[in-house]
C-alpha cells in the first residue's frame, strides 16, 4: 500500500513555535528516512500557563511515557480536565484547534504519531464504512486500549531505516483504529454511544479522588449532560452520579479492608469532601458505617 505524505510538514502545526514548550529528541522523517508516518519523541516543559495548539490535519496519537500532570484542555466549550500519566493514550480530533494549560510534578515525555488522514479515510472506504466519527474515535481511545498503547510505544522506539516499516505500521494503526474504535454516523449508533459510556467510566476511574461534576464528565466524552445521563443510564442501569458514588464506596471498602488508614484519611482518597460525607454515603450504599464495616 503506497500513499502520499507530501501534505506533511516536518512541523505539523504550521505557524506554531514548538520550541517554547517541547524539545524534540526524535523525528522519524529526519532520523529514519520515513515518509509514510511521522513519529516524534518529545521532552516537555513542566509548566504551561496558556498554549494555543493549532488544528492538525491528520490523526494525532499522543502517548505519555514520563511524568504526571493535571492537564486542562479547551476545544471551544468548557475547560476539560484530564490526567497526563504514562500509558494513557490521547487521540487528537483532526481539524480541531485547542487551548491547553498544565502543571507537572516533574519532567514530561511523550511519543507522538501523526497518521495521514487520507490513509485512514481510504482504509475506511475499503472496509465499507461511512465517514468516520472522529470524536467518537477519540472518546473510545481515551477509554483504553493496551494493544494500541504497546504498538505506539514500540513504533516510537523503532529505529528501522527506510519506509517499508513505517508504511506497514501506518496501515496497521489505521486498520486497528477503524476496527476497534471507529463508529460511523449513519449506522451502529448504539455501539458509538457505548464507546462514550466506556470513556466516561474510564474518566471516573482516572479522577476518582477529585471533585467531579456531571459537566466535567460530559465535556470529557464530548456529550451534553442530558445526552450523557440518557445513554449512560441505558448502558449501565445507573445514573452517572450513582455509578461514580458506587466506585468511590468500593474503593473505600478496599482501603478499609486492606489498610490501616483512618476514615479521615480515606475520605479524600475516594473523592469525599469530609469523613462525614463518606460515612453518610457508605451507610446509604452498604447499610453500615465504615467503622462497623472494618470491624466486621
């Protein structure tokens, strides 16, 4: 499979001064002679107060490999918070600019892959699909994919010279994303919504200890609050609020069983504002107080 990469620029974001925010340590075009796939490795500055990210024309996979940070991203609506942590993949939606700010607890590192959009859309046509819903694809990737994570990590570390490896890797990534994560707009709507629900649950797990509103969850999976409540309840039989509270209570139960932490120490780890709010929710969901549960 041969495809044209001439629309690429060695700096995919035209007019964007990357050097203010990152130091590029590897570029597959320059270092390996690849033309079919752009793979870059970056070291990031630990603090960004305001960064304008221009829209990328192609699919942009970002795999954090070092450091941890609380990221806030805005793509036209509210600021959306998510955690930068090694292994948590992110897929940028094509043609969508963003604003970003963050503060890290130390050096950050990432592997980033740009997949030609033309290849993805030609592959989708060969697979008989309608136009790809990239927002749904991004939400599905955010819910987790160990195979894709390992593939990005391995491709990012590859040092094969010449384009045959890159061409094969690009074809695999396009086919895998379409098979595992793409949802077409005209068909398979229930499956598309299921991917949003999976992403919402992944976000809950990721931010279990933080204050988390329905708006935060809805923004994180590109849905309105009303739509989130409807599809989440249909898929799980519970409202997002009740599901999140149950996750927090289950974590509190594990900590009560497996550690000597006090209720006062456990409450903030499970997202409760106070020991009293934990005790009240615990009693409502389990029928006993935390102290009684631990003693039993």
